């Protein structure tokens, strides 16, 4: 637990917004703006935020499905953001991704067997017989019958397809898996099956997860530490239990109180936010949450509050990006 | 055809809407399937009934059947009654149905972008219903549109009526759809996953808005959702559906305090909650939601049920009363251990 496995430093992913006759960049969509976070070996960092907050773009920037504009992505000490595409190949074994909708992320024309064999072929591992062995073992690990090997993705339910997606991600013994909304397309009774599987695999294979989702209850359940994102920025991060019990940022507090709990007649102590989320295209100066914050002051409209540690340090730090100690 | 005598009609304390033994079938590639089977429930004036279940359980089909909006020609109501103030909508002539659809029952859909016309200004879309059903000039209709937008909490509504749906955020669009559903002061609003496409902080706003409009206007709501949290916080009564049938029905406090169907219990146990210690194994329901083409015989939940006995495979249980209005369709509910909140 000494050094982080993944360290993202001041990462920016801006997309040019083009317009006019020559499609000149007229502004930037600041999807990820100055984000720093770390994932230690064997742990899960949960990344929570609402739609458009940049959480998926951050995940894609780490595996270089999207090229970051600035900043560093240090994996075991190597800056992936600075590497040319060709040199990334060995790292693709180490970092894998699980997507939200396995129906979209699995190739509909390949059998499950071919699909799961592909990573071994690409990285030149084993021969045909040993690869088939490996594929059968993967199916067993994720709880699918051996007969699945000759079937196509459409023959499976949503939950089973996500198992295939997970099997593909763990095929090459990665160290880190970026999970982008892995259970949000699934029914409640299936969601818990997949979450249990992911917890089992983490323990068995010593995996680290960056678990990205909009559902704070799900994220808190699977994560050791969590980071809350809003409009391209991390506004709060820390130990999951601590952030839940002592949220420091007004957005985190609103988010926690907005989650509907299966307990009737709780609604009396709801905190309802007013106002709208600003566009990430040329957002207002100052704090990203200023348009909806119940505690907004003049300084919030002028200065961006930095993410500062309010308790602990390093892996134990609880950090918040707010001018005030609320 | 109208049987006003059997129910108390508009004035009394009887139900506003009563669905009796509704059965719906669909023609599919796999043959004829029964998507909704013997579903009965009632909605009292000014209250909210929640219908909860997983994908394919028939909750949306039930809602669409109330207004006879099933996709044609595949879907068909093959049995049962939908009584609105005593009048059966299943057999009602089209002109009556048209009046009901536009004046008495409003509908809110999941994805507001698909429910709104993208090439018409908000004001024009809202005015349409006033022009159709009330004797007003276009100018008056627009004024009423502004009023109703203000009512659903849209800032500067007099400017918004001139905008197109894409210029609004998701939450604002859903407010417009709600405004539209409420424009003719319906007695009943059917909301099919109204907040599923929205962020949780926006969802809280919209649910709060629906609640306060209900208190103000006194309408009944049928809220369809997959989220038991939303049900707990907004509904008076709950209908739990599984594979086209009613698994359990009753007052919301009852259902959450004494869930009596193994499926309801399974759902409640499998949801991760903030209070749970992290990284503990969640309870699960084994197996998967059956497709409509291969529904199991007997109780449709039996192949996933930890409490099944031979009888569950053979014949389907009918709804038995647990206490008062609380009913459950399970042979073994009495034997199940008393419900305790899932261990935190």
C-alpha cells in the first residue's frame, strides 16, 4: 500500500467546440478540468457524478480512448498521457475497461469464444488448445456455462452479457479495471449478482477498480474511497464511510439527501437543490457549483476553490473543494 | 355499457380508477404471449399508486392499456375492465376514449425528448391542448401555456414558450411534459418512469413538484418505476409486478414493513443501501427475469424462488389477503419468517 498504482495529476480533457466557416475552435467543452486522483493497489476508488460531469471522459482519458489535453496519468510510475500510441500496447494488458451496455460493447458477429480468445491472440499468448482452456476457465470464473463458448452475444440476457464483458476484461490478468457504469443498465435483482461477482474477483485476483457510476449507493457499497465529480472537477474525495457520514461539500450533501431510500415517509428531511447545472462549455469563473449552492458567497463567483485536504493525508485524506468549512 | 350504479362515481369515496382482471396479449415472433395476466388494482382520488417491477414485468403495458394505447396491431386487451368513475374504457367508443385521453387522464413518459415535438416551439405544443378542448383564442391559449409553465416551476415562462425543446435541459423538458399532462386539469396522471432519465438531484426536484401539484390540484397519480426508493418516498399504495402478474399489493407502509412475497423481499434485500458496510456481499435473487416467450408454468417466480414447493410449479397462486388491503400471491407467505430489515 506504499505507492499508488494509478496517479492522475491535473488531468485536463477539453474538446474544441467548432463553428463558423472554417470550423475554427470557438470555445472548449471542459469535460475534465484539472482532476487529480489516485488508486492504490487492490482498492476500489468510486467516482460518482451526474450526467455530463466528465466521469466517463476521465475514465476514457486514462486508457487513452480519448487523448487528454494536459496533465499526467502515472501508471506504476510511467506517464501514459505522454506515451505514443505504439508504446501503449503493454499497458493495455494492465489496464482494462468494462462498459455500461454490454450489448453495445460486445461484437455481435463474434462468438463468445472468439471474443474471449482475442486478447490472447493479440498479445501472442499460448496456442489454440491452451487458449481454449483459458477461455473455458474464464467462463467458469464469471459464472457462465461452458456451452456459452459457441454462442453469440444476443443469445444472452443483460446480466450474462455483462459477465462476458467482465470475462474479457480479466482475461489478461490486468492490475486495474476501469468500470464505467457497469451495472446501471441492469435490473435490480441482476445488479446485485454482478456487484457480488466484481467483489469476488477483486479479492481473488487482487484487482484495483476505478468504479465510475451515477448511483452513490452502489458506488459506496463497492468502494474503499470515493471521489465526487461535478462539472469536470473533483469536489470531494475521501474514505467512503467518512464522505457518507461527514460530507463536507454542499453538492455531496445534496446528492446524499436526494437518493431515494426504500423507507416510506422519509421525504421530510430532503434537501432540494434549485437552479441548473451550467454548461461545461465556457463555464462561469469560480466554483462550478455556484449556480445551485445554497451557501454561495461573492468569492464563489470569482475564485475556483482548490481541492484541499481537511483531514488525514495521502491515502487517508479527506479533501474538499469549497472555500468554506461547512 | 356504463355501470355507474356499481361504483360510487365521481363524487363518493370510491376509487377513481378500477382495473379488474386485466389481460393483455401480444403477437410476437415466438407466438402469442400474455404480457399482463389478471391484474387488478384501484386508485383512490388524490392518492398515488406505484407500480414497481423489473423490465418486461408488464408495468408499462398495464399503463398503456388504461388508455388503450397499446402498439397496434400486435397488442390487444383480451380480458378485464378498466373502470374510470364506473365507465369501462376497454369497451368505450373512440370518441369517449378521446375525451378521456385529453381531458381526464394525462400521461408523462420517461424520455421527455421523445414526448415533445422537436420542431415546434414549447408554447405552440402546449397551446394545442387548450385550443382543442377549450373554447379559447390562440392568444388566450398561449397565455394559459405561460401560466401552466410557471406552475411547474419554469423560470421566465413567457420567454420559454418561444423556445424549442432542445434549448431546455432534461429536467426542464420533463417539467414541460408535466405541464402538458396537467394542462387540462386531469383527474388522473399516469407517469411512466418520469425521472429515470434524470439525475438524482433533478429527480428529487421533479418528484417534489409532482407531490406539491397533487396536493394543490387533487389529482390521482399512477407512478410506474423500477426504483423501490422512489416508490417508498412518493406513493400511498404499491403494486409489485413480476412477469405480467401481481405479486403483491398494498399500502406503502405495509409493503415495506411486512413484504410478504419472496420476490418483494428479494428486491428489497438486493438493493445496496448507504448504511450497509462496504464491500459486503449483497443478497441476490438467483437466475434471471424470464422472457415473455418462455414463462414458467405455475407461479412465474418459482424457478427463482428459494421457498418453492411442488405446488408452485403446478398452479399459479391467487392473491390472498395478508391484512386489510395488503394482498400477496404466494402459497407460502404465512410460513416465511417475519421480515426484518436487511442486516446493515
